[in-house]
């Protein structure tokens, strides 16, 4: 028989009977207010730590996990789900994000010991129970049905708490989906969309957390299916609704893959397709960013990188603008923290896409509005063009860029001041080098003909 783990608790075969249907139907009866207050205070300390986990990824380092949120602490929070008067304590969305990150950390720790199942021990299942209970309570609260549901539990002592919540959540989701044809309207419940006449809600979880949860459930799908049949389902409709909205909201761009050409299926092209199909587009963009675009020698050493670059360029030429529109739609559902984090990344992404020959279709995304670097510009606001060599100066139009290259006076033309490595080349040498190797667009994000400004 497997032994009880000092951190993760009982193994699957031992803890599963403690959470079967009969075992989870019982209610906790508080003997006096002191006992109730003590239980809530103990659980509140766990909630506070989960809030910290939800906002700070560093806390999930498995080396810091031991003793941070222990198995007894999770049990103290889960204990409140057995009483109707303490169910309101699960109205904190941080429980969802925090427990997902606990599951992720637990899975990493399990992998180091030769395991990969998050439900192989009681710790993972308790995290999942807390996630499920929180989803149900939060959906009821946001649809103004929690008080009515709680009243039914209090007036009927024999009512099964988990079954009552599960049934009502399922009914509400069915009503919501059937009442509107606008799928984005459903996201207001989860805090992922804003609509008039509806208060802005705190997100259930950031979408990176949902990605983690989906992968964790898939990796341990064997135990997950066993739990669904051997323990209380805890209202899977709420979880499925959350994962469905994540899938619809973040993965719609996969349909744009049909616009990509299927010709020339080299090994590298298959690698690119695999990256895109598995939601690793950001990895592909990062590869492009790291390529050494100043080396134009198509030798054996650099040929692989250049072929990879050309494949990516072809893919984004076909579907990049659609992905850009999808990105703009995604921005509407971000929290302030996510917006701040992605601001710099957004600018870099815009330059990459512009360099991949998207041209003026996505000028709005190339650079945020700024001041034109040409000193004589009559309307310097809205700079969206850049020097194609140094990328240091920005201009509101091609005319200002060309004028600044020649200079307002013979002493200060940007042609002489440009810090780029290619300024020593003659116009003919530069244009020939760029055109011979197909990197003209990569060097000049404006798409203008350099020959018009070198004279």
C-alpha cells in the first residue's frame, strides 16, 4: 500500500472514499458562534495566501511551497463548504487562480519524483474541490441567485448542498446560453467582458491560469475521470462553462490557419505548423525577434535560420492581419495588470509584424502615437514610421522621414547622424544587399523605397 506523503497527503486509493457521495452529503453543525468564528478566521488566512498566489507567480516556486499552504490549511477552507451559512466565504475569485497555481506547483514537484498526476494525492483533489465550489458560488452571486439558493438550503435541512448549487448553476448556464446569440455577452459573468448596464466584475482567473488548468486536467485525465465517477461531481457544468469560454475567447484564431499555404511542406514548415496549432505562436514570434538579421550570408551555419524566417514571413503574410484583429479583440478582456504587462510586448509585436511585410494594414499597431522626429514638422503628433536602419527615430509620414534624412541643414542630416551599422554603405550597395537576400521589408518597417531618400 502506498504511504501517506508528508506534504501531499493520502494517495488516490486511500482518499477517494473520503469524498464519495455519501461522505460529502453531511452538513457541519456549529455548536456555538465561537466555533464558527474560529473556523472562518482560520479559512480567511488561507484565502489571504491564495490572493497572494493569484497575483504573484514567485510564490508558486515549489521550493517555497512547503509550509506556505499546507494540506491542513486547505482542509480548513474546504470545511466551510459543508455549511450553508459559510458558503458565502467562497465568493473570492482568488480561490480559483490561487488553487490553479498550487496545482501547477504540485505537478512540477510530482514530476521531479517520477510522477505527473495532480490527483494522485489528496492535496491536488482538495485544490480542485475549492476551485469547483468557488466557481459555483461566484456564478450564483453574479447572476443574483445566491440568496435564493441559500434560502432553500436553510429552509430544508435535508437538502444536499453540493447538489443544490450544482443544479442551480446548470439551470442558470442553460438559461444564459439560450437567451442570447452574442457569446461575448456570457463573458460578463466571468469578468472577461464589459457591457453597458452591467457592473465590471473581477475576472474569475486570468487566461494563462485557464491554460494551466486545462493542461493539468488533460495530463491527469485518467484520475480526473475516475474522480467524476467515484466522488461528488461538484457541479462540472460551471467548470465546463469556464473552460468553454476560455476556448472560444482565446483560440478562435486557429480558424485563420486555413489561410496559410499548404505548399512546400518541408520539415521546417511542419515544425512551424506544429507550433501554431499548439498555441505557441508567441514562441514563433520570439524566434523571429532573436534572429540575427544583419548577417546576410546564406551559409550552412545560417541557412536554417533564414529558411525558418522566410517560412514565418509567408505564414504571417497570409494570416497576420486576421491574427492582429484577433489580438485587438483580446485586449478588450484584459485586466489593468495584464494591459500594463503587455504594453511593451505589444510594441515589439507590432514591429515584428510590420517587418514581415504587413505594410499599412496594421499601421495602428506598429507604434503608439508619438512625436515626429523631424524638427520642422507642422503636425508632429502621431508618429508611426521609423528609420529603417537604426529604428531610433520616428516620423508622422514618409515625407518627414525623407526630409530628415536629407537634413534641414547640411550639417545635421540623419543620413550622417544615423547610428546604424549600414550607414557606411553606398545607396547602391545597401539596396543590392537588401534586395538580393529578400530583407528589404525587414530593414525598413515603413515599406518605402530607400532609393528615394539616398540621393
